[in-house]
């Protein structure tokens, strides 16, 4: 957690990059203005999704070769020292998350249609694969991208008890628990929530109250609002709303979803505009029902808005663009949730992931 001492320091930001990117870039952000300044970088081969352990002493990254890499984090500078790599037990991971105990990392394999678990040693290095669960279901789906199961994301809910795994190929969100004694995944009952075919669920974000969740659908460009019961690990659909602005003439190819720390708003990105700027949709959340209505929109100021995150204070949103190679910092209006460009940003080549590290000096 951030301390009073850290609150007066710049906020460390990690950008994970893929393909033509350098690897993992370490920046600092001025907590008052949102200005970004680069500190260091670490070379990794491809992929780009990253996550920190709860102590922020170690960072884990999906890398080429169907593997995951571990790094020690310098608590003052945020610089990374490589520890080791380990196989995922399946194909490459499109997403990974460290469990709240810091003893396991869970990854979703898009090409493998599976979710797998790798143990973490006491020194932060990676151990063995402890479980692999493959998804199965009727394929192909109605969309050309639904040729097989495609597990896309594997985050924990706010309680840390449950893992939600979106499968774009099967139009499902699976629910698992992690046995932290064995590293085995425990399938919930019911095992998944089935959506209308052709949506392509990609990412999910849980509300701070842990009673609602929001799924961005890549293929239909809709945001699905869900009721979430953390006692039983079950979802119930509230409704789905388009994320696209009326003027949109590009692809349906939505990417990221994040709930504001206040729980008042949920944000979603739309890629594939075909122009100089993609789009970020802003939805107000009904606090009584969890429902959402028609969105307002802001130009993302770049091409292929694959990922964005909101800083812990809720004052800034950083959106990274995979094809125009830029990170853009937006101010968030604390009364309305609307976004306005801060005038700050950075050149980050082929960025696909953003992580804040509030406890690092």
C-alpha cells in the first residue's frame, strides 16, 4: 500500500510492450500533474502482459516460448533484475495475475484455450506448473474469430477467492477457486456464465463493492453489466450496452475495461477506428442496481487503444496505443468522470499493458 512518504514521491508506472517494443519500460508519473518521465527498461522477448505480486517486490511477465518470467523489483527505483523463467504448461499467456498470497501466478492462454497455474518460490522466482485446465465447448462460433476456445483473461475478484476467466471463443466467463495448498484450480458450480453467441468476452473488471462486474466484449463492442455473488462465485447478467459512439465507422474490436476507484464510472476502449484516434467510452454506474446506460466518449489520441489503467488516486487515466506507440495521460473529472487530455504522455513502442506500483519510491 502507498504510504504518506510515497504519496509525496512520483508514482512508478510499468509499461509492458510486445513484438517491436523494448520489453518492460519503467516510468515515473508526477502525482500532481500526470507528467511521465522514463527511468529504465528491461528487455523481454515479446508478449508484454505483466503483473506485480502483492508486496510489489516481484514482477511477472508473459514472454515468448510459452513461458513466464520473474523479476526482482528495486524498491527505490523500480528497476528490474531477472530471476528466472518457467513454462506455462500450455501455449503463451495473453494475461496473468498473481494470487493474493503471492505464492502462485495464474495465466490465460488465448491460443491454448486454457488456464494454467505456476508456483512462486519464497525468493520470488518461479517454480513448477501446478495445474492446467483446458476449456471445451461448441466451436466454431458465429464470428470468424471464434474457431476454438480462447481464454483471454484470468483476474481475481476483489475478495481474492475467485478467478474469472473470459473465453472469447466460447462466449463464456468461467469461475474457479485456487487451492493455495496445492496450486490446483477448483471448478465452480455452475462452471461458467454463458453469453449470447458472438459477443467475444475479452476482459472483466470488478466494482469496488465486489457486487458488480463489467465485461468488455471484443467482437460485438458491447459492455455487459453483471451481478456478482462473492459468497458463491456466481454471475447474473444485468444487460449489455454498445460501447461505440454514433459516429463510429471502424471495426468492432473493443479491448479494455476498468472501473473507477470510486465505483461511480466504468471505462471501455474501442480499437480499430481506422483514423488517427480510437475511443474511450465512459459509463455512469447505477449504484443501486449496477446497471449502465448510454456512454459518453473521448478520443483516445492514438491508434489501437489496447490497454489503459486508472491510477490509485482516481485522478488520472493512462491509455497506451499499440500501433501509434504512444501513452496518453488524461485528467479525470472527480464530479462527472469525464476525461480531458492533461497534455502529458510518452512514446512507448507497442505497449499492451500498464501497471502502477504505489509502494515503490
